[in-house]
């Protein structure tokens, strides 16, 4: 899971965003008398996804197929999309830019459905955001931060080779990003593309961990290892993957209980701080926590709700 996605999970409610300026007053916090203040009664959209940009502004965006939002597009513009499931003509915005310092916001123009899309910041500070649902499933959306008010999303409607809904993006050392999986996509691709990399490459772990009708391999947890390979975890297991050659260099043992951890079982994962032990090689460690017991998706559909997993697994 990318840090990008972890943030977006926290932000179904606005609490985190709104607390920002308050947290700056450490004197106040130290007294233990913290409190929440609503800085804006309504930002107009739901924060399904959000990303802090290098200029201290936050770009927030939401799916387009849930009806109109509560903020209009700038300059009386409308989005005409005969393919949208709900709104063929829509004059509301589904993305905003929030400026933390001035506590102000402005609407942005996202054109396609970003529902359960994915993204990553590139080294130059642009947010590269990909995939989603319906008309957005192959889109690449780029948001280049600006200090004024004239930047907006740029969309490349067929920027991806495959339709990616619930994929994971990760930045690579050369500045490209890798986009892994998505619903019924047992492969990965890169962005931006060069002539020789303009295709999708198969990734067997996504086939092996796919449970028909449950698909516990979505939003796989992806981390760049210190040796340059990618740690890719889906469902209940992980591999170390050399994306430049397209080969698995290590297969990790399955999680001991075999229970699914990735979406829709929706545990979470983190790369722990790297320790530089004098003279010894730096070793990365990933912690995966939570998830749902096997079969809980099916039982939930029949009205039986079981508890989430209380366990974590670590992998070196
Ligand atoms: C921080 O909070 C304290 C306690 O409420 C207040 O006295 C002080 O003026 C605040 N400082 C700033 C910079 O807002
Ligand atoms: C947002 O909600 C307010 C309060 O209900 C309403 O007055 C306003 O017209 C709405 N704006 C849009 C763009 O829907």
C-alpha cells in the first residue's frame, strides 16, 4: 500500500485535515487541552482520496458517479460525459485544492471517475494518478502543483495499457512509477512509457492469490526494497520481485494463519524505519496488520459479520 492510499483511508472524515493548523501550536498541545475546530463548514466534496503536495496544498478528489457535489466547477464550466453512470452533464467539481496556510480552497476539474483509483507523487512534485472506474479505468491524471491558481488536472484518457481499478502505484528510483494489479488484472505496467515498455507484464502472484468472486488481492502492498527489488504482498503472501527482469527473486512464507490481508479484507502495511547498523547491510522490514478471516466476505453477504483480524505479520 502506498502512503498515498493510507492517507486517503484516514480522510473519509475531515478531522485530520482540519486539525492541521491546530497542531502547529505546540504550546497549546503540550497542555493536554487539545480541541478540534471546524475550519470550513463544507468543502463541497468527500475526501475519498487526497495527497499533500510539496507546496503545502492538498489535492482532494472523489468519485464522479455518486451524483453532484456541493461545489461548482470554475467559470461555469460543465463536464459532459455520456459514459458517466449517473451524471451525463455535471457542473459540479469532484476535486478541490485546499491551501493549508490560508485555509482556502478552489475547485478543480477531474474529468473521469476516480473511484478506487491509485497514484503516487513523482520526484518533481507532480501527482500522477491512474485508473479508477468506468470511463476512468485507463486514465492517467496529472496534477502539477503551482503557487498561483492556474493549475488543474491534465487527463490522458487512455494513458494506461490495462483497465486498473484497485491497483497500487509505487515510485521507482528512476522517477517512473510502477502500477501493479487492479481488479482482474494479473499484471503491471509503468508510467511514463517508453516505446519498449508500452505494455503490461504478467505477475503470477496476482493470479495465485485471486479468489474468484472475492478477489482478496486488490490494492496490493508494494514497497521498494533496499536491494532495488519490489516487495509485493497480495492476499496472504509476498514475493520479492525484480521488475526490470520480470522475475521473482524470493518467495516469502505465507502468513501463518493464511488469512487475507489486502483489499477487500483491508488490512494495512508499512515499511518500518530502516536501521543503519554500522558495518552491517541495511535490512528492510515490512509490517502487515489486520485483515479479515477467510470467508468473512461471503458470510457478510449473508448477514453474518465477523470481527477483523487482530494479528500482524512481519517480513524481512
Ligand atoms: C498557542 O496556544 C496558547 C494557549 O492557548 C496561546 O496562549 C498562544 O497564543 C498560542 N500561540 C499561537 C502562536 O497561536
Ligand atoms: C451547496 O449547499 C448549499 C447549502 O445547502 C447550497 O446553498 C448550495 O447551492 C450548494 N452548492 C452547490 C454547488 O451544490
